[in-house]
């Protein structure tokens, strides 16, 4: 029984990888490219310290974004609004980080706190709307995204812009106390030319630890998971579902607020439209799906996603050049494969459990179909 | 979602609809209203598509991806199909609908066949087909940005009524797809509320188990309306290359798919209200630009956010008891239907 369980747990990701590889190869062949060329580019990349470093630097923000989405998923809440939350949090935190009168390294804490608070406030709105007004959080967060995307450039140009130098629209640079040092010393043999180890990875790791402890090792996390998997039972055991919705959304948004800080706490130490990373909110959804909301799974998903991202440059500079959109298509196919694989495997597991229960109780199966026994759980 | 930022900038590429009008027709109100209808048209089409899909109980968050695929197909058609201009144009529109329908097919198979979470499948489709994915890939390999599309939906002056004061620019100087969208609103209203099939559709969306017991083929209805919804989204996407931005650029729908999604809620799943909502959104897209062009100091970014704020306000307003009883989402929206599972 347990061996079967393990086999089934591993079956989904293996199935997904096989399907994704075959589907990507077919897509390449159909559009007239050789899958082998892409594969060799990816293989080269896996052995290049420089490319791996770029991958890790990209994976950090993806990981935080994935965790932010996953916290919502744990309670059956879809936080589509990470995009707006981290942008708004990023611009406010950058401005506050330059302006707050904080001594030395406490400035880093101040920036983190502002980012978390802004993100939490923005997503908390969606939580309040959902809990007390019955507005779907999917729609509310999509709307709040759009508003944040208008509000952010408005705040930047109207209130936060640094007029002292140049033409670039940017916030005032963060003073040295609010800057995290590069981690180049951690790379064996030193950092390769033109690449730095962004310290944001430390924040990503901290987020992962907090996520694990909060969700799987605390009373709050237990209540949250209970509300997610069986709201009626949770309510019966005294969990205030509305309060839980607001808190879960706020935590999700608070984590989301941190997503964009890799360019605030590290180079260029200010918010500019060019340097601030965009589109991480949506990627976070994909990554949470890939990682099945598990802290380690999300890390693997973030790394995989970033790895394919990094291949874009190599793809378009290959001879003959390969279209860089292939990377996005591979990512899309991977998401689809994972989603389908887990669904199929869950269906099989369900059926098998039901058969097992029926066999153990030595009762003839009830009149309903066997698959329904699992569905009720 | 970064596409939303493009919203304000792409809007500037549209023709000044009332430029040829004189007197009252170049009045600020008329100009904004006429371009609201113009910009609102793709929203009407995509919104009606999403409404059909949601009426059958299927939520489709892949709308933006479907619109972009429609836009790619339409650009391809207009650039590559030979023959007379009208023929190429029809081919472009048909290609757009087919492209949208094909993507919707994927969604339908995933959520109806495999019972994948509908929100997940929709988002995956937007990631796959969206601004940085399949649509850009196809546009790149077909070299669609080699020049502006040769065959476009021009302004179509009905019976020379276009110069009438006020109503001329609004009602008689639009393009054919806009007129088609008006017919579609009427047709879908009739379909939903005056035909047996429409009644069955609403039953499937409200209570699939009851519908099934009545002998309505639930799955067939869901497949059919999801695919039809995708075709309309594709048509809405076609409006961008054929009427607004003739030169292909990646992600040119600029997040309108998300607005269309909001519109369906905003319009309480009713065709005529979706039309009104679409024009409100269209007006806010053009308002900022028009005001700026006339030297009025406003923040275009904040103005562009206004309809979203309005949507939230409307959602809060209708969440009161009375409204919730009268105008609700299809009760089974987002939940898969499995025979005998309850």
C-alpha cells in the first residue's frame, strides 16, 4: 500500500516531464526546428557557472512569488493579484527606503516591513471583499492588479521621482545601510565576469522557511489548511472562516510585497520602470502549480522556470538562430503537462483507494460508482 | 498582466473618428462617445463570448490568450490571403474565429474532459498563448510585422447618414464588425431568453444535475458554448490588427481580455448590459487621451484605472441581499459536473 502510494506520488511529475518533453519536441519539429539543437543549448547551459548563477538570481523572485500564490491555494483562494501587490509594494518600499530616517542596517528591516505592509494591505482589500461582500477574489484581484498598474507609475512620477539627476524616471537611491552585499564569495572559484550573486536569494530562503513553519508547523497553519480542504468541518471546530480568508489573503499579499525587492535592496538600489522586474505575478501562479504548493516543490519549479528563461538569450544567439518564444512555449507545455498529470494520477489513486476500502470492508461495492467514495473525502 | 500597461499607449494609434465632422460632431462629448464605441467593440465581442461560456457553467480565464491568437490569425489572413480585399478580410475574420475556437477546445477538453481546475487551465492558456508565448512565436515565424495589414475594416458610412449631428458619428460611421456586434447582442439576447436552447443553456449553468435529469446533454452544451465563446474572443482579437493597430506588435490586445472578463460580471451575464459596460470601458480608454490632446491636465494612468475601480464598486453594490437574489452568476459556474457524483 505505501509502496503504491510512493509510486503514485512520483508518477505524476515523471509523467509530466515525459509528456512535456515529447510535446515540446513535436512543437519544434512541426515548426521546422530540430529538437536536438535546443537540447544541446540547454545542456551547455546546465554546465555553465555563469548561466547557473543567472538562473539562481532569477529563481529567487520567482520562488517568493510562487509561495505568495501557494499560501492562497492552501486555503482555496486564488490570489491572481500578486502582480499588482508587488509592484505597488516595490515602488512604495523604494521611496520609503530612501526617505525613512533609520540608522544603519535597520534600514533593510524598514524596507522589508514597508513592502510587506503595502502588499498585505492591497491583497487584504480583496480578502475583505471576499469575506464580507462575497466578491470573488479572482475578479477582485484582477481589478486591483489593473488599478495598481495605473497607480504605480502615477505615484512614481507624481510623488516619488528623484529630480536630482539625469532623465531616467526613478526613485531616490537607497542609502548604504539599506543595501544588501553581493554573495559572490559563495561561488567556488569566484564570480564569473559580468555576473554577480544577488543577495535576494537569502530572502527567498527565509520566505520558504517561514512558509513551511507557518503552514505545516503552527496552529494557524492547521486551521488554514483545514478551512481550505473542508470549510464546514473547520467552521464546526471553531475557525472563523471570514477572518481566516482576510488573514490568508493578507499574508499572501505580504509575501508578494517582497517579490520585487531584488532590484531595490541590490542594484540599482531604486525603483525604475526598466530595472524593476515585471510579470512575476503570473509566473508565480505557474510555479505554485508546478510545485504543488510544497516549499521544496516550488523551489524546483522556480529553478526550472528560471533555467528555461535564461536559455532565451542562447536560443536567439545560436547559429542558425532559434526563436526565443520556444522557451515560453516549453514553459506553457510544462504547466499543462503537470496539471493534467496530477489530475490523471489523482483519479487513479482515488479509484484504487476506493477499491481498497471496498475490499477491506468485504462488502459488496455500494450502488454508486467506486470513484465517488474518494471524491467525497 | 504587464500588457495592461500597453493599454494607454496603444489606444493612441486609433484614428480620430470625428476628425471629418464639423460643428457639433467635433464636440468633445461626441468624439469621446464615438471612440468609446470604437474601442468598446472588441470588448463587446470577447465579453459576449465569455458570457456564453460562463452561462454554461465554465469559467474561461484564457480569454486574453484566445484574443491574441485571434489577432495573430487575422493578421496572417489579411497579409497572406489573395483575391479581392473583401475576400481576404472575410478569410482573416474566419481565421481569427477558428484560432480562438481551437484554443477554447483545449480549455474545454481540459476542464470538461479531464476536470482540471477551471481557473488553473484558463491561466495556463493565457501563459501559453499570451503576449510572450505562442502568439508571438507564430507572429515571428510568419514574419507578421513585415508591414501593416493591407486589408482593414474601414469606416462604413451607412446610407450617407454619417454626417448627421451627434448620431452620425456614433451610429452610422463605425466599421462593419461594430455593426455585427450590435446584431450579435440582439441575437444572443433572443437566444438566451427567448429560445428553448437558451433556456437549456441557462439550466446547464444553474444546475447541471437538474438539466441532466431533464435529458439535456450537459457536456455537449458545455463544449459547444465554450468553443463558441472562444470563437467570439478570437473575433474580438481580430479587431485589433484589422481596425486599431494595423502593424503587428506582440501582446497588442494589451490586457483587454481581462477587462472583458470583468465586463461579464459588470453586465450581470446579460448581453445588453455587457454592451453598455464595454462602451464605458472604451470611453475611459479614450477619455484621457482626448482630454490630454485638448490640453486638459489629467493623469492618464489614473483615468485608465477608473473602470476597474468602478467594477469593484458595482460588485460591492450588487452584493447586497436584494441584488444578489436578482442578478447572480450562474450557480454552477466553475464547478465540474460529474454524473451521479452527488
